[in-house]
């Protein structure tokens, strides 16, 4: 194995510009002590017996300032065709994020038009992108090319990988991007041109941890939120979820390899994307991980694979352009299923269905299919990741 020890992974609170935590720094008023201490009464309570109230959660307070529809909208990230499309959907529905895809007008980033989009929002949206390097790059024409993950692990040290990610992250931030759906932490020995292939650093989970951890830290240090993918592991899947159903090895086998990077990296200030994967021993038949309560609970709790509880945002993979989900559900039903299952952010490729999706989600809350406290908790998680509170 040709790599040095991973760069220490700092646990950071992610957000736009890595906003620091809230809290007053004012000193308390000084009160003079009495010259004679009063004798304790029979009903007095010692300070040791009093448990101080926890400090108020600024993100919960922030969520409380939003209408129910705005809270639901914060859980949606949608692909846009360009700046005008983004401005319109942000202004009319206040979605929580936009997705810059291969079809998005390049002028949105090239002309630095993201501030115009943010100006239309009550809460600045995440500006998200797939920028992995290699064959999955949306800004190669603007920032130049980076090697694929597999080529990176073959030719570069861990320290060099960190510096490459830091430079790419700074370039993305300059363009207005705030979240990158990278690095890929799938453990794979598939051929380079397969669906994961050279997007994977290695078939060795420890090498994946070293390189993906360094890449994620580089993005974070540049002010970009990294999102690990594709939970619980696409590296040995049976096919391509863009074109049909994908079955992974059984859960017990994933615990030995594919889930190991999540155990090591889930506490490093990242988001995690859940794939459209059928997992024997975890998901029910016909219910891929992206809409599976069991898969979401595994990730959130961590206990099923030796990880700590995950407190960051859970993203779905694209719900509208991948046959592994679209062959089963339309976008309105898929978004509801994903959020009910436990995802915090539903991702899909167009703005067309946002009003219909939100109408349905409001009905889901009103009828109890989607619990209101769950919506509030997810909205707070999203706001914290964005640095909005």
C-alpha cells in the first residue's frame, strides 16, 4: 500500500464560511456578596442538586421562525437549468438547495451569478455539485482537470491529495459552490469504466479512509461541505442504479468492507448520501436504501456497524433520473418516502415538480404520515450544515 498516514481529520461545524457557534460573550452583572451568610433553610436546594438548563439550540429557534412549508422546502435540493430557473424556484418556494448539473448553463458559475440566487432567498440555499475529479467533473472547463480517485491513490500521497482537494475546494467556493457530493468512499475493485470503477480510491477500506479522509478535510478547510457516498456501499453492487435495480452483497459482508469508511469518517463534519441499493439483510424487497427506514436507521444510529450515531445531514441520491428508483416511484411519492424513512434532504434534477411535492408533503404532515417533529429536526440539521444558525 503506497500511502502515508492520513492527515488528522478535524471535527468541524460545517456551513457557509464555517460559521462559528452562537452564544453571548457578555459578562454577568457583578452582585456584592452579603457580609453575613444566611443560614440555609429546610427547603433550600444546594447548587449541586440543581441541574442547569441546557443552552437554547439556535437552530431550533431558527426553524421555529419558518412557516411549515418553508421548513419542508429546506429539505429539498433540486437541479436547475441556469440562474433564472434557480432564482425563480428559490424566490417562490425557498428550497433549501440547488444542484449544478452537467445540463446547467455554465454561465451561472462562470459569471459568478450565485449571489443573485442567494439574494432571492430568505435563507441562502446550498449550492451543490458533483465534483469528484476524473470522469465526474462539472467545472473542468473552469478549474482544470483533477485525476480520478483511483488514479489519485495510485500516483499521489495522502498529503498531496489533501492539498489537491484544498485547491479544488477554494476554486469551487470562488464560483459560489458550497457543497460537493464527494468524496466517493465506495470500496471497489471493479474495472475503471464500470459505474463506480475508478471513482473508488481502492478495494482496501483502509486506503479509502486515508485518501477520502484527506480529500474531505481539504474541502472542509476550503469552506466546502463534503458529502460521502454511496451509503451503505455501491462498490460491489450488481449493476448501475442509473439504469436499473442494484443489489449489494449482504449486510454482514458490507460490515467487513464497504461500511468501514463510514465508521471512520462519519464524525468528521460531513454529509452522507444514501444510494438506491437493495441490501440483503437490511432493506425490504423493492425498497432501496434511499427510501428504506432500516437503512436510514442504520446510518443514523451507527450501532449496526460499529459507528457512532451520525448527526449530520442525510442526502438521497437523485430521485428523478435513476431507474433504480423511478421504475418504482414517481417523484412526489419518492420524496415523501425518502423523508418519512429518515432522509434530511431529497435530491432530484428539475424544479418542475417542487410545488406539487410541497403540496403533498404538507398533506403528509397534516395526516401524520410525516411527523412534524421529524421535519423540524431535519430542517435544523440542514440549517446547521449550511451555517444558517
